C-alpha cells in the first residue's frame, strides 16, 4: 500500500529510462521508490565495484540473475554467488575468503542466517557489517508475505549493516522509527506507466470466460494473474481449454486440480495462448512475450484473490519487459477484472496506522502487566493470551516480556488498507492512478455485447422458471459446465428477477401476477437490511475477540443466529471474515475429545464501524 513521505526527493525520468539515469551508484542508507518494475536496480548494484549482499524475496529472482546472459551469450554476472536451500555454510565460508575484488551474494530471507553463521565461523562478521552494502530488494514483501517470519528477520538484520538500502517499485513506508534515519527518493515518470482497463462485473466467472473463449478482441497470448487454483481449474473447465500453462506453488492440493497444465517456472518461448499465475508468480520474473494481453482478476467474495492493488497488483501487471523502440514488447492491453462492495466509505492508510499502533501498544502493555501478575503469583502465562499478543509483538527470550514489532503491525495495517480499496470501484480506480497508471472503467455489460444482444424476451414467469432449472441445488452434476455459463449470463441480464427468485417464495411471486412493479415492491419489503442488523446485535453474544473456535462450532452458531434473525443465508465459518464482520486467522482448536480441529482465531471486530457508516 503506497502512501507519501513528506521528505522524499522526487526524481523525474523518461518512462524508458533505467535507474542508472537517476543514480550512477545506488546511494547508502536510502529508501528508493523506484516507480516501476524492471527499472534495473539489481543490475546496477551487481555492476557496481563494491561488496554487496542482495536480499530478494523469492528464488525465481535468484534463478533469473544466475542464468542471465549478455548480448554475446556470456553470463552477465559470473562471480555472483547464490545462497538458497541446499547451499551449505561451508560453501559460503569459502566464497567469503576468496580473493576476488568485489563479492556479490544474492540470497532469500530464509537462507540469510547462513551468511551470518559463515561470517562468524571465519571471524569476519564485523567486516561483513562494515564492508558489505546490503540491499533489501522488493522490500514491500516484508509486509505482504506475512506468513514468513524470515522476512521480518531480514528487516531487523538490515540495521546491523553500516551501509544499506531499501528498494521497491511498490513500497510500503514502514512505521518503525528507525526508518527516519534513511534518505528517501521517489522516481516518477514523464508519462503514465501504462493504461489499464478496469472491468466492473457482477460475474467474475462469466467475464473471465469471455476472454478465454474469444468473445473479447484480444491480441497475443493471455497472461492471467488470478490467486486461486480452484477458480483457475473451474475457468479451464468452463472454457473447455485443451492446452494452457498454470504457474502456481508446487503443492499436492494444487497439482490435483491442474496437474496436466502445471508448469513450475515461466520460460520465454514456452508461453501458451492462455497462461495462469497465482501469487507465487506475481513478481520476481521477467515476462518477455510479443504484445501480450495481461489480466489481473480479483473477487471480493473470495478473499485470497483480493490482492493489494498498489503492491501485488502492480507487480503482477508489471511483469512484461518493455524495450525502447521495440513496439512488439508493449502489452496489447492490460485489464483488471473485479467487483466491489459498493460501499462509499474509505479509511485512509494513516487512519489504519493510528488505530493499529494504538491497539498494538495497548495489547502489549496489558500483556506485560498480566505477565507481571503471573510472575508475582508463580503462574504460567496462558498460551492463548501469549499467542494473541504475538500478533503485534516479539517476546524477549529471557524475560518473556512483549516488545512491539512494527513490521508485524504494518502487516495488519497494509492488509486492511489494501482491503479498503475494494469498497468501491472509484477507490480501485484511484489505487491504480496513484500507482502511475492511466485508467478506463468499463461495466461488464459493455464487454459482453454479444451476450446482451441475446437478452431473453421471455415472460417474467418463464425467466423465473429458467432460474429454477439452472439453480445448482436443482440440476444434475453432469450439466454443471453449461448450466453455470447460462446462469451467469441470465443473472447479468435479469438481476432483479434473480433477486426475486432468491428472496421471494412462489406464493409471494404468484401474488404479484408476475408484474415487475409489484415484484420490485415485494423485494423492497423483503430487504435483508433489518435482518442483518439483528445478526450484528447477536454476534458479540456468541463470538469474542481473542477466542478460538472450530469451524463446525462457528458454522452451527452462525446458522442459529441467522435463523433467529430471519437472515436468509446458509452459514459457513468463513463468513465471519468474508462478511467483513471480524478479522480472523486460521488456527487449530482442540475439540471435546482433545483432537486438533481446523478453526479460526478472532482478531478484531469490524462491524461497529460498518454499522455506523452504513448508507441506506
């Protein structure tokens, strides 16, 4: 999530310029917002005459640099030493003691400890900290990769080095007070980075399918960034694709869904007409295709697809490497297929910072008082309380006292701020424009003109009958592919009647004589707003912040609340978060028999704000 530093030094370049036009050598103790992806920051440092350690978030960046060749086919960085899984500490020791003039090491955060251990073993740790220039590249990963503790470890280690730099095309301005010591630079360009067309759609599935089946007039190969292997597999089946690439994490559950299309690493010259990518491939590699069509897909109803526009989104659509005077390297088009909450409320990044830092300090101080009481009464601290406070803090190994971890807190701040962008299509558009893109916004109906031209002229009664036939609860599984496609199009052409089919009984519909005006009146009376307000009043009586519950317990209790409130919905455990009522995280909970069950920990309650700012 990008913001602005008041003390940034602005630098304006041509869009085709590289970072060496701004700096002959990367500055020391600096924070650089490099403006766009692929501007050559890593390349500049690898060519600079000094000892360097480059920390990069993913292995694919290392692979790309190790195998990089110049125009003559020779290795571009022959002395570059990489440290990742499989590289032993002894190998690093030998490299550190080599007599080469300038040592260049590239490493992932997960293996950074090996370099420190090696330097300690050969007794040059102080020399490492004083003589090596440390780059934390793609620094936004510290707060976007919240599941990787090693990212925070790498950030902490940064301050041991005399000379260091933080660099990213999609930076986050960290809350850590130590960051005030850095000099800030922001690279801007004399024109927009590119144009992106935002497609506002009611049906993500139907819109993606329009691209896959050729309804859209596109050129080149499709490169679709969509963080859901399940949705990718369904899109492939719906479009009846026979050949494509799916680049995702090499996990068993992923391979079960897309094994015949799985490909670990994107390779130039091996692109298919359709190529899918999950977040494991949203950054850290170069797309070199001829006039590709690039598509980002997000869905507010599927939280894992809802990546931050100003970090992961910009990284994804910025994979193509554009070269000056070579028009074939320009994307044919860039699209963002999305929906939104249609909620005109927006909390700024700074507001989230104030809120989370206040809460984090409060939780830390409260826990430390609790720990004092435990020590005074010779009691062990409650594990749940300890785990709860560790969300924002680190615990001293000796005393056990909690200390605020700004990076962990920033992870919550960034996630909430990025999530806020999806409240309304206007905020989505603003996020892209703040990131340097020119934007257009189109409605789904403008994209699927052919589907609209086929809009049914059946009677109201016939259309409602079609909804009943196509309802997943009523149809047989073997027709699911065709029925899904037909249902999506019918929903888009007849949204009011679809709402009537969902909310009204047959008797209620019959009472209207199938007149649209009467149906609309009934829908207003049956609106779920009052029922949802009842749900919000009942939720705190059942679910408490800081507690953990099994998924089965949440589902059962939530369904009971729905039934009491007259809220017409089938409950799932995930709805606590997906409905924006609570922030949760997955956890294990012991059942009555002492067995570990999947569940959720409730981190914070959101709906008080939501109720107070809700617009009727």
